[in-house]
C-alpha cells in the first residue's frame, strides 16, 4: 500500500440531504467544509450546499412501509432519534437530543481506561513506537501532511487485519445519499477491502488545525458514529480519536453514552504519547473488543446470530423494522430461521433492542419481565414468545451485555447554550427517556418533529441512563396495515375487538396486570395461519393481537419509570397531549387509541398516498409543524361535534368504510361514549364548579374506566352481530376473581 491518500471517485448526488439541526443548534452541524483536493491544493474552503429534503421518498410504496412491515412497534427514543420512512432514514434533532443527556467530556485518562477500555487485554510485547506517535503531532497539521505522518505510524504491518483509509471530502460508498445523515470521516480504520464501506469501519478519526473546535469536531464524530451504527446494526460500541491541534482526544460511544477523554498533548508530553500508543496498540491487538457483536457473523447476504443455544439466520432483506439509534433504544426486528431445529417454529421474529435498564423495584418492570408475567398468568392471544430466559443477552462470563457507566464529576460535553435551543429540546420529550414520532409516516422534512411536551428542570444536568441488550423471539403475525390492504370494515372491527380482548386479559388476569399504554397502528397485529398464540390459540380464535409492552403501565395506571403522557401522539387520547395533570392512565385512554386506529385505517388510501395526505386527518397528524395542542384542538372539534366528525373524518373514509352505514353508526356511537358532551344548557354549564369536576376525578366509582371499555366493546359486538367481546370479558372477569380471591373467602 502506498502512502498517497486513497480517495473515492466522485459519485453523482442522489436525492436531497436533510440537516439534523437548524441554525439555533449547538454548533453549525451541517455538512463539513470541503477540504482541498490531495492533488490540487486550495486556500479556499467552500461550504457544502444546503439542500431541502423531500417530504417523502419517491420510491416509497404508498404510505410508508414502516407502517406495515414490522411485527413490532416503531419506537423513538430521545437520543439521536431517527425516523425510518420506507427506505428513507432521516436525522431528527440528533445533536440536540444527545446534548441534553448523555455526553461527557475531558474524562481523566485513568478513569477513561477503567470504564471504557477495561475489556482490552495487556499490551502486546511489540507495540507502536512512542517517538513515532509524537512525530505525528509535530510540524504542519495541514490534513494531507498530517495524514502522511499518521500513515507512517499506522503502516500495514503495524495494523495487522486493519487498514487505514483517508476519506477526504467524500462519504463512504454504501452511504445512502439523501436518505441518511450526511457524514464525511477524515480517516478511518477498517477491515476488508482497500475501499471501505461504513459496514467495514472499526474506528473513526476526526482532524482539524482549529484549536477551538472540540465541540464541533465531537458533533461531527458523533455524526460519523451514527453512520457506523446505522450500517452495523448489531454493533455494541465504537471508538475514535479526535486530533485537534495540538491535542488528541479518545472517543467512545455506545447506546447509552457518548464521551471523550481529557486532552492528550502527545507531541510534547511523553506520558500522553504513551497513553495514545497504548490505546492504539490495545485496539489493534484485540479485534474481539473493538465493538462488534461477537454473536453475529455475516456470510454474504446472510446474518447468523447465536442466541438461545442455537444459530439463527436472518433472511436476506428480512429486516421488518430497523430504527437505527446512536445513543438510545436501537431496535431491529427481523425474520429469522432456526438453523439448529431446536424450536417448534422454524421461522419466527427476532426483536433486538437496547432497552433502558430499570431499577429492580420498577413498576411495571422491563418488557421481558412483563412478557414473563403475562405468560405465567396464561394470558391468551399474544404472539407466542420463546426462550424468554435467554432474552437478556449475556456475555461469556454470564454478565448482562449493557452500556458503560458514567464517570463521576465530569461535565456534559454538549450543553445547550441558549434558551431557544433549550425550549426545542424540552419540547422533544414524551417522558424522561422515551419519545415517539408525531405519527407513523410523518413528514420529517423539517429538523424537529413536535412531540408531547414534558418540562424538565435543570435540563443540562447529566442523566445516567444504562441500557442492556435484549433479544425476544416470537411467532410472526402480519402488521395491521399490511393485512388491511385487501380487507374491509367488518374485518377491521373483528381485528380491533380481538386485540381489545387480549388487552383486557393482560390488564385483568395477572395478579398485577398491565395497561398497554401505546395502542397504535404498529402495535396491533393480525395472526395468520401457522402463527402460534399464547394459551394454545390460533388465527381461528383471534383475528387481532398486541405487541410491544415497553411503555405499559401497571393495573393502577401508574409507572415508576415514565410520565403518564407517553405513546404515539397521533393515536393518544387528547387529554394526554395537554399540559394538565392527570391522576392515572386508564383503559379509557387506550380505548381512545383503539378508536383512532380504526379511523386511521378507514382513511388510508392504499393506492394513492398523495390523496391520503390531503385529507384532514393526515394534514394535521403528518404535519410536523403542528403542535400537540393543534392535535388536541383538531380532535376536539372532530370528535365532540357530530357534524364536524362527519365533514372532517367519515366523509373522507375510503369507499368500503364510507358505504357501510352500520360501520359509520358504530363509530358515531363510540365517539359519543368516548367524547360525551355533558352540558346542553348554558346556565347549567356556567354554574357548574371546578370543584365538582375535581370531585368527579377523585371519587370516580370506576377510576380505570372498565365500564366505558365494556360499553365500547358492546357497540362493536352489536356491529358484528354477536356477543364475543362481552362474553370474553365476562370469562376474564370470572377467572380473575377466582384467582385473586383467597381460598378462605371462596
């Protein structure tokens, strides 16, 4: 390999690039300035053109496939959240969200080593030369001159299986231009061929002669890190080095934190040069600890995952849902096949997530524990989970695979510098750690998608969020949107009713049951032939079911780990979008979400997305300029007034739904139950006191709204001309009473 910088040939731009933040961000976090060519030096650095994003991918199939191509809900997290709109991945206030919580800076080297380099074995006998390391920092720091010195240090012989690559002004060839965060690494260490892709990268370098550019360079390093994690969905962590004249900073990021070390003056301080040499030597000599998942191997187009005592092959193009996330709840849901014939179903779904690690006393517990409780209580009709005892991934030492801890007494690396940015970040939270997109398929052409607003005090105070890797195996069911392409209103109502039955059983049957808390188009599935459901049920017994319990509440409507106001805003009850306090989450809130799902499906135009997007429902829910209060006001007008409901909602239903008079009648009846108008006389309304309303809240005989849920079930039964829903609820009530009644009283 020669010492000349290897460069990528220019490729025509495809699509349009979206900036992660606007001009009020922490720094100018757009694309980096173009550097002078290796062969044609120039003293003028041109800024990359800013381009507006297309509201949707032209190649997307009708409404975003992300609405129907996953058996697991789309989960957005407050850290580096991404929206996957079909094949398009957009950055959404990435820097601002990392700013708010989990970055740390200037970590003392001893502390950095003990926390983030603890996996590395002892340094090999022969390592990199300290003097050669010092020479890298001496002299002119112009990029190509610096590259030449770095190249002499990191020769092919010294790098073993790794190679050093100079990126110049180009991104790597597998970057989906216009469809992901623009990132142009300065140098990378990679495996594989001479011309690397993001999937080959193992370490990222950033370089600059500007001495005051630490914050900007760290943001650019994080942007490159996102690209690495995006193209390596099973990566656990990533290392990097920022060379910022005359210092070096070692960086680390996983799904729980993003940090960098104290400055190392490696050109003038021998000890600092030794630190840097030690790190690079350790990194080169320990390929198993560079951050890739040792249980995952790639062979051509197949991914092989070792889990639960067998090997699973992820089908080529088998990813049903992929929400890449740098720091946060990275999630990948895919169809996999058992290569060892250990399980009863050869093909099933694997859901890999980095879940927040909750305290042992949390109520409700983690999603894996929720599923275990539901299985133990024999809750019927859920997609059958398998090997839950192995769902929490452990390493060879039987320790949980989790993100690293935070150093004590270290500052947040990217604090919000002004009130405007603070307000933007505060508006992006649904709860302390979890947020959702406004609606599935929402237009994310603008930098910020509005979400439910929960104020936090001392916003720049560091948070300590630890995450652990979980893998849940479950039987495959068809997503609701996909199933409804060829079905009509009666089928939809059967699906909703059966999902409600499963919902009610999960709430009622366990000794300490759960309220789902996130009913949406993505979390309702349709069992098909061959699908295995809990309790020995099949698709003949249940037309609909539920998944994704990580935002659930306990049976009292409370949660020790999140705010009451969480979920997917497009489907949330309007009261949850207001700033008003509520005493608890109830079945009524989730019934409003079931109602919203019915309306969404009835409004969808599967053949013409453009026609769907101009309907009133889509104009409000898919416009990221709308605030939560805009949704509240729109739903208030539509749902509380019969004429508005007809003119703005049901008149825009697709023909099979619009022509079914009994279906429309059922929806109007549900609307009147969920959104009653209590006052018809103005004098009575004005004379009513707020104290009476408070009394209604505190002394409600049905605080969890079971009767309301039952009344809605009856209306759906009436439309379907049977009593299945009510009969199942009575059976569940009877079983729950028998289980929870002490023997001495029975």
